[in-house]
């Protein structure tokens, strides 16, 4: 069976300056400079934790000789390595996640479930999806489950929001878009969040690994 690993962390509070700087120094200069452009500490930490989770994924999967300097970018600005494994990063609210696999192409998305005005999103769901949302005992959660499903698909595809979200339709945990087949699994990270993983093969075994950057136990060089 193919496998995928979900590495995730939580933003608890602002890191001590010395620890933040130590973690930041593990990034290439270009990524350090990009991180420093964020104004809010929450945004800086989410960006930093995503990169650190990727380093952790590389280390735990036998790619510890790789560096973030080896990252390449597609014409749609999706980051990748040339060596045949795949990863995807997402963050929302207090959580940051990095999905990683040697075996499959994937996309992941996490969103915090919050009260919203559905009218503002009228053009991203199909009539059947809206029917399912409004018929649900928890319409808001169902909406975000659809939202993360769509986002994980367009991230796995690699073209992001250049793909209209309205065109992403699920049937029995499968999505077919432009003759490509994707399979989705919703993942439990926190009951207040919706998280979805999309992969290009079915029956992917998922494992989760929580990383606490506040304990200063992150020793990737």
C-alpha cells in the first residue's frame, strides 16, 4: 500500500527571539528574507513552521542530505524537488501541516471552521454541493469539508486557483478533472478544523506526526 505522512505543528505563542532566529537561520537567505516581510508574528511563524516541517519530513524519510536551497518552482509557483517525492504545505488558524510522500502526488489543505456568509461563496459550489451543505446537520462544517476538498485537489494538480473551484466535484471520495483521477481523505487534526488530503492513487495509508517547535527539540542542521 502507498503511504503519506502528515507532519503538523501548532502556533501556541510567539517564539522567544533567540529560538526564532535559530530556526530562521536553517532557511536559505532568500526564504529568510521572504519570511521577514510578514508583519504579524503569526504569519511569520506559520511560514517558518511550514519550512521546518518540510525539513523534518525530509529527515524522517531518508532525504536528510537535501536542502531547501534545492527547491524548484513550476510556472504556477508550486515548489518541488526534482528527486521524485512530493510534498505540500498548508496552514490556517493555529495549525501548520506538511504532507509528504515518496509514493504519490498529493495536495493538502486545512481550514479553520468558522461562521461565514454562504452568499459570499455562491459561485464556488455546484447546485448539488449547495444542496448537501444546506441539508447537513452542520452546514458550516460541511461547507468547509467541500472547501478543503477543492483546495487539496487544485494544489495536488499544481495549478492552484487557475482552476475554477466550481469545476471540482467529488463522487464517492473521487474527483476526475481533465482526465486525471484524484482520491480524497479527510484527516482529523482538530475538531475545529477541516483537513483534506488529495492523492493520485487510492487506498493511501496515512500517518500523522506532531512536531512541537516550542520544546527546542528540533535539531535539523
